[in-house]
C-alpha cells in the first residue's frame, strides 16, 4: 500500500461529494474529486483537487476518468465512493418509464460500471473499499420519491450481494444510508420534474 492513500469520489460538485472530498483530503488522502460537468471539474481543480470528468450516463467518461486516476497513482486505487446521483420527484403513476430509465442510468447502472471497472484493480493489489452512498430511502419508501427510492433499493440489493461474493478478497463493500442533508439535490431535481411530470393533468394535481 502506498504511503498516501487514494480515493475516487463521484458527484463532487456539491453536497455530500463536495464535503467528502474536503474531508478526506483533510485526513491526508489523495482525492480524485469527479464531477459530471467540466465547469465543476475546473472549479475543483482551482481548489487544488485532481478532478476528472465522470458522467455515470456516459460509459466512455467512466472509463476515461478511471484511466486518468490510475495513470496518476501508478495503477492503484485504495477506495471508490460512488455518490453522484439525482432525483426525479413525482407520483409513480405520473412517472414515464423513460424517466425511470434515465434515473437508473445515473443512479445505478453507471455505479455498477465503475464498480466493475475498479474491482480488478483492487483484487490485484489485494485490498480496496467500495463505498456506496445509498439513502434512508433505500430502506424505507417515501411518497413522491418512487424513482429515487427504487434506484436506492436496487443499489442495496446489488451491494449486499457483491459484499457476500467479494468475501475473502480484501475488497470491502460498504453501504451508507444518510437521512436528510443540506444539499442541492431538491433544487437540481426541479428541471427533471418539469421535464417528465405532467403534474397539471395528474389526479393529484
């Protein structure tokens, strides 16, 4: 293990990811603070972070970001914090199936792609931690949050299974389940609500 431990954190533009990036750096880790948008990566670079662009809905960006990280660490990575996610609020009955496909790409399938890509690295080095930022909404459902709830419930099942399968490899799977936190999650959800939910014609308008 290198003297300076390294971690790749996604969704660092604000909220939990941003706080985690600063917190881990303060604890002596080399933090790769990934963001979906290049402007946010540039802002974090100005704050002294390595900040690769990683968009969970863009497979090429996932592979490119990880390749950048490994190039800078000499091929090792001690931890990954899958964190970047968004919400699409609305009644389940008003939720188009394509809206579910969109949120699953960002909150679930992209996480799986990154996780699968880092496992061989961690297996080879004999250790590693994959931390999944689930939610209290991955344990208990909340009305109007069906899209987000379902991605987190799916994440819990996949991660619990992977933890069992990785036993004895030195690669640890950790789920965290935060409750309400101060972040921009709700504000950032407004454009998706307006795009997908025909609330004026909803039975619960």
